[in-house]
């Protein structure tokens, strides 16, 4: 086991590397508790490069927790368009409301109060406490778990329940070392940065690692085996059919509308993609027959199906048939027959915009037909 002096040397080397090589990211320029919360929830399951634009637009729209708390859920989901995992947006919105209602608009800094906010697990609590408040709080995400596992040649799986507990204990033990304890914000960000840019899952750049001489996996040549590669569970197959109902100004002229309209329904609050807008759809083995029957019941004639297109989520694989439907723009229907409580009409450019409120799958459907 490394001594405190050895750990201090290792920590000093990592912090010096981070000070010189850290990426310039917008949330690092303004590490307020609110900005940290926004960035950390956005970064869950999402690449940094993708988050930068979303974070910048979000902070311009809602620069304070009070501004976000006053926003409508539909506006919040609209700005989140394309970022995926939409429960993060709903949780962030709910957390802002809780901060206003329960903490007089001031983000709490103690662990217990933060844990009570919607959507904040141990990692996010540790991130807000350490990065925003400079509290000596540990955090473990995938990058940190990989770094700590390699440093110690960890024999278990840091993503399994027992291994996760042990890696958290390793992370907490590092805060007993003077350098990390003095600057837990930089320390935690340095761990994450090392895992994201150097100590990567495959082909780690050990030759350029600032702490390679302190790494047991490197010394033993086990970098490729630690942590062990986890086998992903097979994705659940979901078959679906969607109708893209296009409103045309003049069906007889043969002249295409430059920006035609599409009919969208808003998904209920208790389902996947809750609150988002989409062309009307049906899931199930007989989805195409059911879809066509509903369309004909509304006086619409379904076209020949296109596809299927494939859309992959973490645990689901969608195989989707797309049914184009043409309709005079002044006869576009309500979608109550499909169970949507709300119907709206958007132009193609609106539906494909950054703040449309459509899921990425729904935007794919519109792109395919319109």
C-alpha cells in the first residue's frame, strides 16, 4: 500500500498536469452550484463535445436556478431536443423548483439536502459539493472508476455492486491526502479528465500519463484487462409504425411546398419520451395494420410504408416502419384517435430545429418523409 508521501507525489503530479492540460469547457469558466448541476446532469451518458452547445444555450436562456424554476416543462424539453435521456431535463427542472421552494433559491451544500433534490445520485452530489463548494467530497463516474482501478490493479469489477462500493472507498481515501483535500474541486476534475483523455477504456495513452509511474496496472502490463470488459445485455426489440401526416397547400398543382407542415402529438407524462412531440405511432407486432386502420378511420389514406429504419437506445432497438400520408393543409386532423391529448402542427424546419421538442427518432421520421 502506498504511503501518504507517495500518494502526495502522485497527487501533485496529477494536479500539475490538470492545471496545464485541462480542456477549456464553458462550465469550468463559471463553476457556480447551478452551472455545475446543469453541466453534470447534461454530461451523464453524453459526450462532452455534444454538451457544450446545449450548456451554452441553456445558460443563456436560464442563467439562474430561479429562471429555470419559472420555465415551463415544454420549454425545458424543447431546449433539450436531441440530447436524449429526457428524464434528466425533467429532474433538473424539478430540482430547480425544489431549491426555490425548500432552500430559498440557494443551492444547498450539505450532502443530505442535495440528495433530496430530484435526480441527484451520489456522483452528482459529490460533484456539486466538491466542484461548486470546494467541499472534500468524493465522486465516482466511469472515468474515475477506471483510473482508480488501474492505479491499484483492482482485481474486481468496479461496475459490479461490491466493486462499486470498494472503488468509492478508494475515492474517499484519496481525500485524506493533503493535496486532494486542499483542492477537491481540481482533484475530482483531474481524475475525470485523466480518464476521459488519457486513461481511456481502450488503448490508454500510458506513455503520456502524468502518473504512469504510480500505476500498478501499468507496471504489471494489465491496462487492457482492468477494468474487465462488461458484456452488454441484449437490447429489447421494439417494432413500431408511425404516420408522417404532411399538409400540402395544393395537392393538384404538383408544386411542392418549400416548408410543408406535419401533424404531431404530445406523448403522455407516464411513458417513454414523456412530454415530447412526435408523428402518431403504434408499437407492437401488428403495428402497421393498427396504424393503417386508425388512419382510414380518420378519413386518411395511408401511403406505402418506408423503412424499416433502426433507432438504438441503451436498452432498446427500435425497428420502425414509416407511413407517409398526404392531406390538404386545411384538413389536417386531430390525433385524439391515437391517444394524444394534444395535437399541434409544425413546419418541417420547426420540427427539425434545435428546440422543436421532438425526440431524435421523431425527427428521423420527419426527415425521411418531408
